[in-house]
C-alpha cells in the first residue's frame, strides 16, 4: 500500500510563507513553530504531539513515516468556557492543531478526535499520512474531551451539539489560515474521522456541505432520536454479557447477538465489557439524560451495576425515558441528507459500534433521504473498532488503516477526476495481515 494517495490533485509546491507563521482567525491563543518534521517521528521528539492521545489506535505493525515532512505547526484554542483539556498547561477546551507542510499539494484535510480523546488522537493513523501526501492538516478536540466530557454545556445534548460547531469553526479558520500561509485557497477541502470523528464527518456533510468537497467516515456511530443509537444496544450488552461469561448461557448469547453483537466476535467481548461498554453507556447517557438513575445517585450511575441494582445502566430503557431525552438526541441526530460525496467503511467485528446498527443503519438512512448517489458503504470483513486489538489477537483481526488509505484515494478519484468509486460491498479477507485484497476490490 503506498504511503500517499494515488491522486494528489494540485502539484506540490512550496509555501510562500514557509518560514513564517500566521495568526489563525478567531483563536484565543496559539503557539507556532517551524519544524523539520511534522510527522509523529519528529513531533514526538520536538514535543509537538502527545503519545497518550493516539496510543492503541493503531497496530504495532503500522510502519513509521518514511521521510521527514518539514513545515509549520500551529497549536491553539478557540474561546471556550470549559477547561477539560489540559494540553500545553492551558486547561482550556476547543484546542486544535494545524500542520502546514512546506511542500503543499494544494488541499486541506480537516478532522475531529475519536472517542473522548484530544486533538492529536489521529496523528498516527491520519495525520502522518496526510502531511506526507502534502495536505494541510487540521484537527480539533471537538470542544470537550476526557472522562468528564459530559459535564460540558448547560442543557441535555449540549456536549455533542458542540462537536458540530467546533469542527465547522476549525474548517473555516483552517481555510483562512491556508490562504494566508500559502497565498491561495485550497483547491479541495475534505473532512474525515474515526468513530466519533466519523459521526462528525457525516454531520458536517449533511449540515455544512458548502465547506467541503467530500469526506471519509471510518466507523462512525449512528444517532437517531427514535433509535437506533448507543442507548438502544449498550444496556443490552451490559445486562446479558456477565451471565454469558459466567455461565455460558446460550439464551444470554442469543440475546447479545440479537442486540447487535456480531457472531464470531466473542473473543472481543470481555475486553469491551471491561473497557468500553460500561463507560460509554454511563457517560454518554449522562449527556442526554442526567436525571437517571435518580435522586441520591451520581448522574453517571454506578459502574458495572448489575440488573436490579441501584443505578444500573444495564436496566436503562431508552424508549421508556421521558420525551425530553429523545428531544435532546434529536438536536444532534443524523438525517442521511448528504450534500457532498461520502465514503463509509466499517469492520464486521466491531463490538462497540456494531456494523449492522451503525453503518448499515446510516446507509439505509442515506438511501431513504434520496442521497444514495453521494454515498458508498464498505463492510470490511475482519475489522474491529479499535486498531490496537490487532496486536492482542494476531491473525484474527484485519488492520483497517490500509483500508482507510485505499478508500480515501477512491474519494479523491471520485471528486477530482470523476471516477466512480466501487459500489457498496463487503470486502472479504483471507486471514493474512496484508492489504493486497483491498486494492483489487
């Protein structure tokens, strides 16, 4: 798999302002540096990335960048009332990173952090490749991050509603900065993201298509007020998995598969129960329904409470909660009404955001909105949600990063050359950790 896209659009050229820095419009503060290397190989040494942001999101077999990419890095933050992001000692949210390679391909790539991570979270899986390909690159923390992210905002839904605003804010500011730095507008602006960043990508192309030429969504969640969403399947996982684990109950197993867990992904369930399901359900539920589980208990419930125990999110019944909860979700829900081309891909062994619920569901939503001509969905056999699990289960999971680069090249060819991407399909996998079968799909 090549380290750069097959289609680079505008020929690479040096920045007219390569040895100076400019002010990013709208920032409250910023720091700028001219660096010998904008990839993680260099930024780890120079202190211009944070390893903890991106650890475990890539396979250990991911090769390092081949060559240094000189350019300018700008770290900054937009005005924000919250203080959850402590990077740079700022204790200030709405932080971003902007990287401007000296040899620019004329294009801009904008992204948002996955999960509750911060602005450097996809430096390894997206940022390194982007700057090596000559892209100006911008990433945001989405305006709130970390385990207390649900405390941002004043009313139910505010936390996730901010994500849309912060990514749009960065896209506008990054375009202006590119113009100031290089002396010209980007010929193309793309948006992309992993997990929550994939959701943010979808939402940008639905609500702000004027800002972008297209996007790639890597395993984004589906949010719908009437379902599906996280709260229509995570409580089921929490309720039935311990019984399956402890007794081998076939009935519990059937309930888990019925709730969305892919058959064949059982080897991933224990790790997801310990790390993801409980935390995700409780903290995201607190964004939209802080009144649950009731007086005298914390808004995030009680960790790992079993069904019937006080504060148990395993008992959470989204459909039975007050209408105000669904109204809060409706503020951030997806409609499928895309305004620009979007390529989506998702692993069939995703046990956090099961593909049948979140990716198949979004594809159906796009089709129902009459925008199917702007969308393709690729089901990646053997892929899971967190790339780092490939190291724990060698040979059982397929790395998704090579898929991302192939899909992005297909987006560029579609937007820039009018070459139609492959139709919706399941991409099979022979079991070897290589991507030769991706390129011939």
